[in-house]
């Protein structure tokens, strides 16, 4: 048996849709992916500074939701869930955002907590991994926040940190390329957040990185001629190779990043900060857990939302 669901993940930087027939794991059936789309909407534009969604950011998001709604209508899923993450938690004009989503999809957005976001990311990233290599440390590097989640079959510890790629770009990295002092200030900010994180990193045996910033950095490390999800999913790379890619992206000019064929246009402005955050996480995990390689997964919170929805009574 399977259940057709539509999952939407609306983050600080992107809006993603997954429509799939999700099989019951206990019955060992195969899930079938019908649609998987991603649009960079930059909903979190300026939120760190103003505390509100910008009108143009809302319009970009609503336009993307209109396109998602058309795909949903075509496939007629049994259930829909719209999950809004970091940028939507504390804004002053949340009601306008909620009303716009409800008008287009007929469902209320679920603004999940950092812990819920972490659990969904963990479920999506580890569903295919089985027990080999556990405990896993799943790192979901988003635009507004980064989630660190430790567990085997279930989440044992999780923390959401306000060190996402958009947030760090807007807070620190203003020049092109970023000035050394800006990079140092951003790294100090990220290191302070990691130092205060109470997830026991030393217990991890396998590091798994998910979400667009990390998959883009992986593509850079592999020197791909284009972004190919099937090539990236499940790949294992030495930390040194990934660190070198982080450094190239962080110190590149905007024009140099824009010319990289694996960098989505919507990530050009923020991938440098994403690389800085990922580099800091890699350094800390290696120091505390002795891990020397990282697994990249194309499955993340979006897949976790779909799996959870398939098993719910919505």
C-alpha cells in the first residue's frame, strides 16, 4: 500500500515541492516520486534586520506557491502539508503570509520549531541508510538556520542554530569578495554558536550533510560540469576535499561563483556564507568525533515531511 502526498518545505531561501506515492516501509514497497521542484524565493530577505517579510519576498513566494498548486491539482494527492521553517517563526507580518498560503493551497502553514525541523530532516536523510554507520549526525544547512541532529533509528539529540547562509551573508559578508575582517567576524559568530551547541558530536560515527548549500558545495568538491542530483546523492568525500571547495567558494567573487555551472542562480549571493558555515561544522565534527569523511544526501526535510504525512491521519 502507498499513499499519495504533497509536501512543501518553505525555508529562508527556497520553496520546494515533493509529490510522491509513499510506500509503507513495513511492507517493503517502493515509493514513487512524481514531482520534485525547487525555486529560490528568498522569503527571508532582510528578516534578520527588519523582523518582517519584505513585500517583494512575499510576492515571489506566493508566485512559486501558485505554480506548486497547479502541480498538486494535476496529481490529486490525498494529503498536503506546507511546512515553514526558520524565516517564518518570529516575523511581525506572519498573518499576511498565512492568509496567502491558505488562499492558494487550502491548508494552513505549519511553522515548525527548530526541534521539529531537525527531526524531519533526520528522518528524510537516514530513511535509506539502515543501521550501518549509526549513530548519524545529520546537518541541515539552511538559509536562516542550521540543524544538527544525532541519532540512530530515532533522534537522540538535536539543536537548531541561527547560522544559516542568508543570515550570515546579510549579517557579515558585504563586500565582493568578502573582506578578511568580515570572514573572521562571520566565522567567530558560527564558532560561538557551535561551541554553545549541546549535541554530543563526539558520539557520531557518520556525518551526513543535506540541503542545497551542502549539495552545491559537494558539486564544487567533485568539480561537476553541472548539478546532477543522482551523482551527488549518497556520495562520500574526504573532509579535506570538501574543505578546499568551501574555501574556493568563500573567497570567489560573485562573478566567479555565477560562472560555476553547478551553482543555482539563486544561491550565487549566499553560497559563500554557506561554505563558511559548512567548513566550521566540518572542523568541529572532525575535532570532536574523529570523522574524516562526509556523506551527502539529496533527501532531507522535504522527504521527512512526505514520510510523516503518509503515516498521519491528515
